[in-house]
C-alpha cells in the first residue's frame, strides 16, 4: 500500500526572490515546509550563487510548471574578462588567463553571434545528464566531461553597462535550457580575452518578475502561520501564455473526468488551451472542433 504524503492540499504559485547561497532544491524544500504543503516543485533551476526569480508551484499548480519552464526568461549578469574557470563562474578554479580586454564596440559586435537560433555547449558543471548521472557530479569527481551542443533560442543579448575594463553587464532574454555561464565563456573566447560569470540575476520568468518576488526572510517569518497563504498567486497565473476558454456548466463533469467536451471561446484548431469555470482552471488540452481534449485536469 502506497505511503500517504503528509501535508496540506494547497495549490498556487509562490514567486521567490532567491538569495545567493541556497540551491533551488533547498528553496523548494523550505517553501514546502513553510506552507506545510504536500507537493511542490520549481520552474527552472538557478545556480546556488545566482539570485532572482525562482517560481515555485504548490499542489495542482505543479501541473502548470512546463508552461513556465518553456516560457522566455530574462537574466542580468556581469561577465569578468581575463580568466576562464572550470565552472564558468566565479566559484570555480581559474584554468586560463588573458591580458587582453575588449572594447565596448567589440563586445557589441560580438553579441550578435549569440542571438537567434544558436548552438550552446552546457558547462561541465551543470545538471545535464550523462548516462543517467548529472554532469556536475562527474566533474566534481575529477572526470573530464564532454557535452554535446544543444539548440537555444536567444531573443536578445545586449550590453547594459561597462563598469570598467575588466567587466561588462549584459542582459539576455532566452528560451528553455539556456546557460548564462556558457554565454559568458563563449563570449570571452569570441573576444579573445576569455571570461566567466561574476554575478547572475534572473529578473523575470514568463509572467513572474523579481520585483514581486518574496524574500527568504519573509517566508521564514510567516512559516506555518495563517498569513503565509496570502503570499500565493493563483494556479491560473502559470497558464498566462495559453488561450483561456470558458467551460459551460454542462461540460464541467466531462472535463473534470478527463473527457472531451465543448468549450466557449476562439482558438486555432490543434492549439493548446485551458478551460476555466467561474474563474478557476479546470483542464488544459487541445482545442478541436469546438471541444477541449484534456491532457491535464486540475483537482483543487
């Protein structure tokens, strides 16, 4: 007999402004504990030293995680020129150095190579799996890690500031699976001066922004108190990029049971949409012939 998971049946999104230090998994565990929630997950890992938006889903909202993971995200980061590290950030060991430093115009010209559909080799210290094992584990064990290039969509990559000759502040908007550390590494190589990430902050992820993020201190302050539920955002916020259809009364039972049913609204044939009933999400699925064919059903 399966062991029953302890905790509350609570659903929604918590937008956390993650501080430097904790892992993304540690933040999810902290939030699950603070809300006494049965189930929690996050939409996109942040490195331990990175800060900014970590969107954490509770309960039925975990079913909407893929829509945030697949959404565009923005990062503001500082590249340190003159050195490459084994982790491609400031936490690693320096493996190469260079006395060369790029000009502002040189940086701007090089950034164009990293916009659009590009191929990116993830850092050796990353969560990419090799034969079922995380690459970072093999790298930490001293094994030489070779990863294949992966496609990445980069919406934009711009120079925001040039504090000094050694550093540049950039902003990147990209799709799923982007590694900012790899951008810094490859940019440094393209400029002939080497480079790594010195500071990284995710400023927004899909509909969620760092400005509205909740601090770790606030979460700990309200942990396990009645007031903490007020921090949650609706499950429906995770569906912001999908077309909303209305579920009529007569379709409610069929959709909740995972069966196709008529919905009200306008969408393209084959489009992924979601159905709402009195403002609450009922199901996500494919729109066809005036009906929603559910792929996910929400029970909350």
